[in-house]
């Protein structure tokens, strides 16, 4: 039975471990799939963000270049318009002066000086000065000469004007757009190995790893050769009382027990109602005279006690007592004395004929005893109580 229980426990343990291993494998597979999917999603998101950022950067660069180009174009257009208007004004002023033949030489010198300054300023511009001068002369010619019947006369050559002051330096131009990145250069030669660094500080103690999975139960090995019996060891000390065992299975029904001792006589009941007097019966035949019985004839009767009432006697632990339990009847009844209820082991009560004696009683000897007298015609019993004084 024990071997069967042991085999069953081992089988259950193996089943439990197999289930745990299967669950662990399933958990590891799901965890790996989740990690792979998460990693791929993160990498895709990073690639998308990087491409998006690069596209946005290129768009911003193109927009910046377009704004710079439009600004420079507008600046060049404004500069060209201003220069043309200015040169036209200067030429017009010079022509009118020659036609009117000014009398004030100082004014002519001042105008000549201003013209010289304008010429020096125009030389510093990055536009086609000659084209602007021709255009200005054409405008002046159309304004003053085309509308007259006679061509404009040639004026006198004026005196050389004084050199004008040096003009103010022009405003610095805007910075150009950054060029595109150049191609990556070839890898340089591998440098010599550096010197060994100083030993680093000792790191903190790492965390404890998780417990590993319980290994499979090994195969039972073959039974070894029985060893020789060892010598008998010393007798062990008295062990502690064991725990209460489990309730056993219900036993089979036992056979009927022996008839119990008759109970004590109950109290007499109340007298019943007086019945109606019956009719007088017939007179019976006359009996025989007892004096006429044959020799050896006797009457039979059931057992009785001289004192049928229950009794109580007292006796000390060092005393001697006779328990009154003697009955009479024909034939002579058999008398027994039993304790009620039984209190385990007790001393035997001495019996001599129908007399019971008890010497030096102990605690288990005190109590109630049932005295029973029995013959073939019936039985009788009474209670005798033995108590301490």
C-alpha cells in the first residue's frame, strides 16, 4: 500500500513538473514574439522619423535658397533702377548746364565736382555702367533735342573739376547659402595603439539572478545489492506522543451483545381505578391435604433476597466489608456481583458461598454494584452501593 502511494505521488509530481515546463516554454515564446514585434515597430518608427526629418530639412533649405534668390534679385533690380535714374538725372543736369552757359564759375566747379563724385561712385557698382550712361544720354537726347527744329549746339568744354571725396564703403553683402556636404573621404591610416589606461574602480555588486527552472526528475536507478545487517544500535529514548491519527473507515456491524443487567426496580405506580366486581365463580374441587404428600415431595420457587431493597454500605480504604448479596430459592440460585458501570481494571472481590468480601478497597472499587440471583425459574437483582465514610 505504501509503495503504491509513493508511486502515485511520484507520478503526480512528474505531471506537475511537465505542466510547469510547458507553461514556461509558452511564456518564453510569447515573450520573444512580443519583444521582436516591439523592436521592429520601434526601428520602423525611427526610420520614418529620420526620413521625415531629412525631408523637412531639405524643404527648409530649398525655401531658404528661394527666399535668398528672390531677395537678391529684388535688390539688383532696385539698384539698377536707382542707378539708371541717378545717371539720367546727372546727365540731364550736365546738359542743361552746358546749354545755359552758366556765368558763375564756382557753381560750375561745384557741379563738376559732384559729377566726378557720382562717376567715382558708379565705378564701384557691379552693374553695366556704360549701358546705364548710354540709356541716360538717350533719354536726355529725346527730352531736349528731338522736340526742337535745330539740333542742340555743342557746348564749350568746361574746366576740369576737382576730384571729389572718396565715397562711403558699400554695405557688406549677405552670406551665401551653405554648400552641400562633400563626399566622405577615405579612411585614414590606423594609428598606433594608445597607452593602457589606469584601472577603473570596482563596480557595484550585481543583483541576484532569478531561480532557474526545476530540472526533470531523474530515472529511478536499479536496486542495489542488499547490504549486511548492521549491529544493533543503542536503544533510543522515548519518543514524543504521535499526533492523533485520521479517523478510520466505518467497521462492519458487530454481532448482538449479551443481554444487559436488569435495571433497578422502578417506583410503584399509582393505584388504578377499582374494577367492577365480577360474578362469583364456581366452587373448585377440594385440594389434597398437605399431610398426605408423599415423602421427598418439595415445592419449587424463583430466587428472592432476604432484603430485596437497594442498600448502601461504607468502608474505608483500610477496612474490611461484606457485601450483602445472598439469595434463596428452590433450587438454590446462582449469585453474581458486577460493578456498574465498569471502571477499567479493579481487584477481584473475594467470594465464599453466597458471601462477597472486599478488603482495603481502592478508588476504583467504590461505586454501584448489581447483585443478581438466578435459577431455572427466574431471577432477581438489587443495587448495592459501596462508598467512602
